[in-house]
C-alpha cells in the first residue's frame, strides 16, 4: 500500500464544487468513481481545499492510499481513461505515507479572469467574468497592493469552521492585462470561504469608481463592512497548491 498525490484539473461549469455530495456531481465524487474502477477501496480521498460550485481548478491536490504495482504514470493513465471529459489527473506521484494535501500545504494560488464588454459573449463568459461599466486598470493595479501581508480578512470572507480565525497571510496580489483581459493572481497561506471572489468584487467596485482605495484599506485594518457582493464563480480557478520539498519525498 502506498500513498499517492494526484494533481487534478477540472472544468467546474457542470460540477457542484469539489467536495463529495450525496446526490450532486462533484470533482471528488467523480474521482472516487474512477478510483473504484481500478480497485481502490478507501472511504474518501484527502483534498487540499474546497472549491465552490462553478469554480475551476488546474492544480487541485488530492491524496489517497492505494495498492498499485504499475507506477504513477500508469495510475494517471488508468484514471484518465475512466474520468469524464471535464476532469483529468495531470500528475500522479508517490509521496510520504503521512502526506496530507490540506494540512501540509504552505500556500495556495488562485487566478481570476475578467473582461469588459457591454455585449454578451457566451463563449468567452464560460471562464471569464464580463464586467460593465468598464474598469479603470490603473485603479485595479492601485488597490491590489493593499492585501499582501498578515491581516484580519473578516471583511472579505468567513472562516471554514465556526469560530475559526479570519487572519490570513497573503504573499501575492496583482492584476495584469493582456489582449483585453484582466487577470488577478493571489497567493496566501490559506483562504477564507469565498475570499478570492470577495476580493475581486471589491476591487472591481474600486475600479468602477464605486469605492475608494482608502475605504478598502480601512475595511482591512478595522474590519469595517463594505457593500455586499461576490464575483461570479466561473471566472475563478485554483492554480496551484504548494508544499515543501521534504513533505513530498517518499520514504526510503
């Protein structure tokens, strides 16, 4: 029996989030179905983090124990042969027997995509938020540097468990623009529930002139309430879950 880490990618448009639910289609549920076709008998895979309904992933991290004598590459191939088209195992590797994808993670990185257009673009809008009125790119880039550091993000999300801490450390927060699309990259040690979508929504309000950078700073410093709202789920993707190299090494 060995422990394997899988890097899972999925299109969240037809998924009700990452975590298994009894009567709904989820990333975890589809992966566990595929695992059972190759003899996995576990009760539940371990997963790095929750993604909401409609949110995508390029680097979701999953771990499980499996008796598999054929090596990681053939494990990846066998699972991808059984997974539906909107999910894929991008990487399979053997790791330490005590590796945990959630508790061993040192950071997580998300990307949010948006574009500005007064007219619907159905194809583009599957993965990107269409925003109108248009944002001011200079204002977007002026508000994103507010977030790096260790802060109480209570105004920007809620803890995953009742009474949990709302303090998080953000190490990257930046907007870039290319070919008419804005992308927000954010990395932190962990995130509050719906924190990234909330951060994006608030920054778009600033970039549309409906909030000021100073109001956002005040909300971060004093947990002052800001107007309610979330950016849509379909613009968000979990890009990477990072670990220390030592955590990933298999036992000799």
